[in-house]
């Protein structure tokens, strides 16, 4: 069935506390999606942000980002007082997240909430149900606090290598700190579950994102060092990245440790199956980030200053995909098949059966044939006007060559009367792709100010974009609905839903 949705990360929602949350603005956005005839909401990873404030560099593949916990809901529950939220600097600009301020304020406020938390069976059950990862994660975070934020590979040798006596002793000494981090994850789970339930009642399904790699300084690597390409000192042998290309002559040096795929294969990729099963429980559809890395990946010697010295190494390929399909047949997945694609990568994607991504923003920079031109699409694809890693469509028109813009106008029959960006959205909606997803920034016709990320760079603008209050209007919902219905992507006639302040 043809369907469509909007890409809008939760941190980009408006709020009074500096960053988007699971609060009333998230519920309003679901109402807007339904009003606009959309059945999908695509978000970025909701795990804790890490290096460069990136949601793709998280200290845990399972934990939730405590920045997303709504504080007004905690006031309603009696865990916070309004006074607890006063005289705190949350940010200066309405349209940007100041992650430095959020980092300094959020945990401090949640610790106040914890002093009023009594626990109970619901909390105990959550801890039992998630014990396979929660215990190690809580200990990891408590130890990082104890060690002044030092990465695990700089801890004492006994803790670094998880010697049983040292781990047992740490668990005894840090019981209360560990319980605090369990409490945070409980709040995240409770609020997220309520929001997702509301979305389902509105006929909206959520597309989530799973990064292929995890950071070196993460609970995942600390807890499972044998699964990663580390030496006898537990230092990485090689790290992940992308080779040099026309966009970056040094390539991209991500720095994540690589997997020992031979070790993963011995137990049927059990760690990955658990990881994807958890993602399948959190989201309704799962986008596998950097899918091409499953066919072959760029390995850069640890310590190299750039990605230039890397080389291609074979990934797990179809053996890995078969394991996921056999053990998790219920999980719907999307292959993020962007980047340097060889025929082998395309063959793996096609053999997997997962829909790939088609980005209109990549289609018109050359008169050479492009796999991103709509006439090349098949139905088993997801068509995007752009992604979180690209410039907005408005920005593309403002910066692309005259020839590229002329080509786009000719191909898509664009006019100033309709609006150039809306003409691109129309082309995406009209495509044969089963799914069409449009970033919220394109619906708002934003230029460079709306860009979410600049891959391979670390700038103060990355991941910080936020929509201003009042960005959702009835007129916009009606225009989106009309186009969605015209191209057969609405499941139902639009109806309004109520928007609770909390759930």
C-alpha cells in the first residue's frame, strides 16, 4: 500500500526547555500528521547523544536519550515542582538546541526528580524485563560519573577488563547511582510508550534508525570487547570511516571500532539479533544505517589522522541478512543504501528484499543517467526529497549550478507559481515508490538555516535545528493532505484527534 510520512527528529520540536521532548508538542505533531494524511513519522536515533552531540554516536545501543524526557510531565506526576525548572538557562535561540546548556542542566533536574521517586512494581518490572542490558549500562554510567567522565579504556585495569571481583565491588559501592540511571531509563520508556501508543491510535507508525557502528567509549564495547576489532590492550586495531570522494578529499574518519564479523557469525549474529529485536520493539519500521557496510566497509588504521589510508574489507553479507530475516521476520527494515555503491552492494540490497532509498536531491547534478531519477525507481523503495545529512531542497536550488537547476526544472515541470520546493515534493509523492518521506524543513520551505547535519564535520550547527513555535498550521496540513490524496498515499480521510498535555 502506498503511504507517506515526514522526517522530523524529536529534538527539533519546539519546547520551553531548549530541546524537543516527548511532551505536548510531540502529540501535536502526531495530530498534524493525521490531519495531513500522513501515516509515517521518521525520526533519528533516540539513544543518548555522544561525540559532537550526534545521535549516531551513542554510549548505548539500547538506552534512551534522557534529553527527550518531558519535564512538564514530571511536574504533573509530582516528581518535580515548577520551581525546580526556574532560573535555569535552557538556550538563547528558539530555532537551535544549545547542547552545552542541556548537558549541564538536564541530569541535575532529573536528580531532583529522583529524590521524590519511590519506585514500585512497574519500575521493578521494567528493570527485570531489561536486565540483559540495563544493569551493565547503569554500572557503566555510574562508573563514568565516579571517574570524572573518563572513557572506560582509561579506567583501572581491573575495571577496564571487567574482572569479576572488581565488577562485583563496583556494583556494591554504586548501587544508588545505578538505580538513578535505571530510573532515567524507566522515565524514558514510560513517556515513549505513551507517545507511540497515541501515534498508533492516530494511524501513525514510527520509522526509527539504527546506526551500524557504536562508539569505542560505549557500554556495548566495554561489555562485549570480544565482538570488536581490538588488540590485547583493548585498543582498536582499525576504525570505521568513508574513503575520499568529491565532497571530502580526506574522506570521513568516524573513529568507531570495527566488528569481528567472524566472531559474530559463530553464534548466528546473536548480539545483532538482540539489538535489532530491541529496535523492532521500539519502532514500527527500522532503517539500517550505512547498509553498504554489510557488503564491504572502509577500515582505517587506528591513529591515522584522516581516512585516506583505509582499505575495503569484506562485510558479513547475505549470511548476516539471512540471520536477521530468519530470526526477526516480524521486523520491517529499510536499507540506507546511500554512499559509494558497487554492484555487489546493490545485489545484496536486492537479495535482502529490504527497500532502498531514493533521494531526489541527488538526481540532477549531472546530465549523466542517475539511479535517483524517478523513472528508474521500483515500488520497493522509499523516496525522499532529502535526508538529515543533505542540504534542504531550498538550499539546493540556491547553491546548485545553473545547468543542474535548469535540468531539475525541466524534468519535474517546476514553476515559481507552484513553488520549486513544492514541485519537488510533488515529484516524490507521484513516484512509484511505495513510501515517500519528506523532511519537515522542505514542507516549511527552509534554506540553509534548516540543515540538520554536515557529514564528516564537527560544527556548532550539527543536529541543532529546531522548528519555531507556530510552525504547524491548518493551511499547511490541508495542502499536504491534498497532495497526499492526489497521489494515492492516504489511508483514511482526515479526522482530528485531541491533543493531551500528557499521557
